[in-house]
C-alpha cells in the first residue's frame, strides 16, 4: 500500500503533532476539526510547534516547507477524499470513536487505512461492525509524536495483515519507532507501563514516605538519565558481569516479592522470562562487549547532564 496523501481528523495537540510528523516526511496532510475555531487556529499552532522543534525540523525555510504541506479542510469529506491514510485524533470517548469511524468507513476511499490514536480503546470496541473493519488499526503515540517517536501499532483480530504491514512501514518512513502490540488489551502497553510507575509513585506519596519533589528527582536525576539511552532491560544487562541472566538470577527475588505485594500470584522472574531476556540481550550485544557498552552509557549520561545544565540556564 503506497501512502501518498494523509488526512487527520481532530486538530488538538495530538492531531497537530501528527500533521508535523507526516508533513516533515514529505507527505501532504489535510487536517479537519468539527470546531471552526480549532480549524482557524490550527496552522498557527503548528507553526509555533515547528519553531520550538527546530533542531529536528530545521531552519525557517525547512519549517515553512513542512507547513506548506498541511492544509485545513472545512468538511470531513473533503479532508479524507483522496487520503491513503486517515488518522483519527478526536476526544477519547467510545461513542465518539464509533460515530467517526462509521462516517470514515462511508466517506473514505475503500483502500484507505483508518487509524485511531486512541490511548485506551482497542479497535474491536468501536469498529467490529463496520463493513471495512479490516482496514482499521490503532496507531497510538507517546505525546507529542513529532518529538517522541515511539508509536504503538495494535491491530484487531480482524485487521488485514497488509494494513498492519503498511502502517508499520509508513511509521518508519515518517521517522517514528513503531512497536507491535500483538493482541488487544485496554490501554495497550505504553500507558500501562507508565501507569504502573505512577501508581507506585502515588502509593509512596500517600504513605508519607517521600515528598512529590523527591519522587520527581528520582526519575529526572536517576532513571530518566539512563533511560534516555537504554531501555530498562538493556540497562539491567549492564548491571552484572554476566549480563541480564546473572542479574536476575541473583536479584530476581526482589521483583517477585514486589509482585506478590501488589497482589500477583506466582513469580514474574521465571526461567522462561530469563531465557527470553538473555536471548534478546545477547542477540543485541555479545557478553564480552558489556564493558564497552557500559563505558558508552557513562559518557552519554555525562553529556546529557551537561546538556541539562545548559538548558536550565536558558529556561
């Protein structure tokens, strides 16, 4: 499936950000919002966002080129008429999703992919009865997607494989980092990971053990510095000479204990999980290269800390 024209329905923060993503990749965008005031201000807001993300977009000339690829339509039908990829970015209400997807399935051309940026509702909850349900798929970003590239791709059981493949390829073409969610669950994975951390933060806060400011420092001056360069599993792999297997075999009981405290039955650090993670880690990095990767991590964190200091002086 060749995607040469896109449409976005909803011109809020996410819709405008996706417009930048597509237009930055050289793909024309038609943007529609049912509120006239939102339509009137959309391009102005997008221009401001482009200026603020100049290191990724380029100078004023490059920013204008991106903006010139974005047009605002006054009617939904006009916005989607020629689109190969339509991205719904309206409010997070199930009834609203059902209504707009019913409209899109009727007015979009039959070959168009119908994507939703929903952060909580699987496609099956609002598109299962549509004649064109096979072209419907979740494309859920971190916010804002023009700055944070990771994007969840979650097909429904009825989504055509060709649609999933084309969506994955299009996200890569646009400079995003797509991740495949293999089966549907509410809130997918990104939000569930984030929620797990937030829930524990709130539990600690409510217990009185720590202040809000100190919780933020644990992330911004701790995990955040490391996670800017390494995912959590990649980071764990560098915490023991024998890699992630040695670390989990020595310290896995800590996570099992915490899981039980949170009401989970059985171990989470299972032999199967350790084997899967060891294969993942060693496929990426030989055990003998751990020292070199650790040194790279340390240099990267040191550079990031200097950048944070410089940024703080100008905020």
